[in-house]
C-alpha cells in the first residue's frame, strides 16, 4: 500500500541529493515526526538526474491525523528509489514526484506543486555538502547490512 502522506500535505520541507551515482540521500521533515534522514539506492530521472533538489510545501499541515497514520514509519528511511522526477509522466503536467520503497517494502510517495521544488545550484549546494556526507557515511552500513540476500530454505 502506498503512503501518500495525506496527499502531500504532511511533507513540510527537505532536500534530496543525487550527486553520487547510485544513491539519493537527504532529509525530509514530516508532520508529527519531524526530520527524517533518507538513504536510498538509485537515481533521479530526467532533468534532475545527478542533481540536488530542495522543496518547501506551501500546503503543509501538521495535524493529529498525521501522527496516527505515519507516526510509525521507519526513521531513518533506507531503501530504493522507485521514481523521483520533476516530469514523471508524459500525460501529466510536470510536477515534483518522489516515490521510494523502504527496506521493509513499505511504499512511500508524495507529489508537490511545481513551484514548491527546485534544483539547488551554485553556492547553495555547498550548504548541504556536510549534511549529505554525514547521512551517507552514517547510513551506508545499514544499507549494506540489510540488503544482503535473505536465507532460503531451498537446498
């Protein structure tokens, strides 16, 4: 089942960094939970591939229902990118679309208005360098440890 974070309204702000091939790291602030570090295997698609994006949701709502619905989500979020793009489908108006699967196979996604997300450029990128490096360094061991093949009963 997909968790859409209350149609996106429970996503306040954050950033995601795909400047290292094969990984997306960052931090997302959710209603009722606060900041959650993210380490995902995979890449952005389209014009944001290999970039860093930042977002701030002007439709954010921090309500009691958020805690009941998403209060038990994994923290940090470790898993795999499904689709992250600013233009996710040719039949839809381009908009930020963020979707991933956690290691526990929970499916998460949120969509934002086009004006609520942007590619981070120039000197603004360096403001996130230390944080991205710290997230990558602190969570890479959990990704490797949890991504080992599960034991099988097959002989």
